[in-house]
């Protein structure tokens, strides 16, 4: 990734800290709050995860339309998942993981491979856990 105009290149340690905090808070929220909040928590975390790539695209002035489009689709699905049908938020989280793999192979604004692979792993595990919860297994 080119260091020129990269918002997160200069803040890589902070990004790792925030990403780690994100995962810890995700686990704590699901562990501490009643099950009635599962889909609201999932939607909240799904929505927040979409701002990283848009922020980088805006800072670099590259791929902004693409990153905003992908984020808006995933955010809309997250909101629908909280309000209408939980499968939408599950699909949004899984879809973000798929987008992470595409980014790892060069789609959209360039980003750190450690981040895209870690995010893919978290998104896949989280969407899978939510799917099992939703199915009542």
C-alpha cells in the first residue's frame, strides 16, 4: 500500500488497537446484554465496520464511489436485518467478509493484508455464529 495520502498508514497501531477493541466489545455486548438485543448489536457492529474503507477512500481520493456503494448496500442490509428479518444482517456481515477477501486481492481502495484477512475471519465466524443462533441450533 502506498504511504502517500493514506489515512491509516500513519495510524496503523491505532487501527490495530481499534480493531481489537471492536472484537472485544462485540463479544462483551453479546455476552452481557439480553438475547432480545442480538440483532440490534449485530446491526450496530455491521454498520460501524463499513466506515474504515470509506475513510481510506476519501483520504486517498481513490475508489470513493465504489467504497460508498458497497458500504451503503451493506449498511442498508444491516438496518433491514435489525428491523425486518435477521437474515439480512447476517448476509451483510458475511458480505463484508467477502468484500474483505476481494480487497485482499486488489479490489477497491488498497488496504493492509493483515487487516483484510483478520476482518474476513471475524466476519465469517460472526456471521456463522449468528446464523446458527438464528436457526436455533
